[in-house]
C-alpha cells in the first residue's frame, strides 16, 4: 500500500463501506490472508457463524484473528480526511464522521430510521417499568457474557514499542517494560490502547511505562464486552437498570 497522502487518491468512497452491514466502516479490521476489511463488530459477529472463514471469500482466518482481529489503521487514517456524500442530504463529510452524521440527518432518519448496526441490542417496549422483562434481560446478559468468555485462552499479544520484543501478553508487556524500560521516556503509541475499539492510531503516549502502570494493570475485557460497541452497552445497562 502506498503512503497515505497518495494512497487516498486511489480509493473511491465505496472502498470504505463494510460488505456485511453496508455502512461506512466502524473500527475497520483486516483479514491477513485475503486482505478483506470489515467493521470490527460485523467481523466478530460473522466469526460466531462461520468460525474459521472470511465472511466474504471463505478464506481461512487464524485463531488469533478470530479473537483479536488486526485493525486496518491505514484505512482509519485515510477516513479522517476522505470526504463522502450523505445518502440522503448529499452533504459532503469526512467518512469517519458519517455514522454520527446519520444520527442527526433528518432526511436519513425519515428514510431509514435510526442508523442500523449489526446485531444491535434493542430496548423492548415491555422492558420499561415491567418486571416481566427480567427473564429476557437475563438471557441477553448471559449471551453477552458467553460471548465475552469465548476462547478464553486466546489472549491478545502485543509488541513492545520500545524494543524488539514481540508477542507479549498484557501482563508480560507490563512486566517486561517495568524490568527493562523503567527509565526510558520516548513518545510512542500504546499497542494495548490501539487494540481497543476506541483506540486512536495517532495518540502518542509520552511516558509509556508510567501509562502501562496506570491504565493497564487489568484487562478491559474483564469489565466490558469489547465485541459490543459503546452504544449497545449503554442500552444494555439502561435495560438492566429498570430491573434493579
């Protein structure tokens, strides 16, 4: 792939739409073998169905990719400056902001309703103030917990940005940096933050070792389901709150 400055000119708007949900990519991930790109959530949902194959070409997907797919950071970067057209009002807007635009575009809302997402969690009308919804909520919670606990041995691994050590789990990376890089202060991008759905590929961390000790003493997956987007998790929390 060419550098971002020239690569963006070789793309068309259609190249930034997920083949599964047909929406602009949200946290795009790439299958190593075939180089096909999907929204992270769409890909993980598809993996629950096919298990071992690319959703587009049926190519093989590694065990590690099924648990922690590789972010397509080159596409994320281009999307920050690549403009597209709203499907309804034709407003030109950077692709990374397109989904947010659809939530406020009246013409889009009139035609399509709320912006669609794969396997989105919907609040049922009976859930508000109705204790009978407790069973369905419990079933949903169990399903999400099962998803979060799937393949527990497939821990994501990271490369140390301060040296050549590779394939370190979060705890091993923490121990490694505390042992070998305690006094080293170099601006780097945190590989753990980058692997998370909300990771920013341009965010530099000035003191990486201090950052690890403050932010990554635990696994985020122990507290949130990383396979669900933020909006879905808010919806789950709201429904569960009605049953407290």
